[in-house]
C-alpha cells in the first residue's frame, strides 16, 4: 500500500494492505497489525484499542482517493467517530494479525459532481473473529476551500507551536515513555493542558498545520486512564465529535467527568477538549469493567453493536470549524 494513499510518510506506519469493491456502496479493506507497534503498544498481551482507530482512519484517504477519485492534496476533515469493540478479541499473539474491515457507505454527499462527504460503517474482523463495529463521517475539501476554512492558520511556514510543557506521570496515563504522554499538569483536578510535541514520529508523521485528530483521541484516552486510576483499563467504546481545529500556537485543555455506566455496567467518562474558551472535541469513553467494582450479569451488553447517532447528543458542528483527519 502506497504511503500517499493513507497520508503517511513513514512506510512502517502504513497498516492497510489492500482493498476491493463488494456490492454497491460496500468495500472490503485489509490490514495487518504488527506483533507490536512503536506507539500503539501491546500491554498485558492485548493490542491497543487506538490501533484500531488508526487503522480505520487510514481507510478515509484510501477510499477517498482510490474508490472515489479524490485528488491528492485535498483535505479530509473529521466530523464524528464511534467505535465499540470486544476487548477479548484484542489479545496479542507471537506474530502479526490480519484484520479485515467490511465497509458500508451509509451516505455519500456530492457537490458539483464531486464527492464532498462520506459517512461510513465498519464491521471489523481480526483473524476471522469479530473484533469491533465503528462508524465515522468526514468531509472533503479542495486546497482552495481548505485555505478559506483555515482562515490564515493553514500556512505551515507561519505556524509557531507553543513550547512543549512537562508531561504528567507516564505510568498514570498508561504509558511507558514520557515522550508518548500528551497531557501536562495544570494544578487543577481532572484538568490538563494538551501536550503537543510536533517532533513526535508517529502522531506527527508529516507536517500539519493543526493538532491531529489521533492526538486528541489519545488525550481523551489518557485523561480517562488518569481520572479512573486504572492506567491499564481497556477503552471498549468511544463516541467522538470534533468541533473545530486545535491550533498549534495556543494552549489546549482537556477535562473529564464521570458519566455513569453503560447498560453492561461499565464506567463511562465524558471528556471535553477546549481552546480559547471554545470546545475542540467531545468524547464519551467506556472502560472495561473494573474488577474492584460491582459486576454485571452481562458484561458485554450494549457494548458491541453497530454505531448509530452519537450518544453525545450534541448539535451539528459548524463546517468551518471541523478538525482535519
């Protein structure tokens, strides 16, 4: 798989291996997960749930360019993302894993004969066994439109990222290396500064004029780990809406609060990112069942299903303020 097809410079970061058309508005995309990954690492003999997020994210440019003829250089702008997985299917082995993503186009929006937005549903199988369901929507913009949307922030040569603040404890957010921590302490409980290191080899595989969406998902996950006091907890579900670009030249903030339990009794946390007093993203995270807490009779209930409308019940974001993929 060519790096440019999935918007990666480093060939080692390309997870997809191929794709084919199925029936109308259906595709099958294949991927191969390494035995371990430099950033989305195996922990407790389980693959990282965000490795699945990155695998799915790579399908956005792949299908846009290869299946729908979107020219290279067009910008993909992330709107929503939902994922629910079976944590038992994340168990790692002694070699690579083959992953198959069965993609259904829920909606394809065209303007002036060109594809302008895609809403996709995913059924994901790993080594022949069900792993997850997911759904996402993103919009597609020409370079000219993207420059207008960025309102002067799209010039890479003019971007001046703020200094990288000190990291919180890596162990407390489920990380082994401080370089992979994306939260910085603020002195306030359950509130952190986004820690954005533009030299990070995975999160910034190539230069961009904004904080990448995958870094925001990682921030939400690390905030959930810190808040729960369970840095090894597995994120079994995420429901995310991106509201506006996270800029590199101003501090961003992440806050978390409890949001009850899902129908299977698993804890849920609401994570919100903001910058200059405006929301960047909202994320509802479900963690696997805490062995120290009450057990439910159906631990997987409500967790492994095809996504529907976002559980966050937020208003539709302004198109001019969405966060790019």
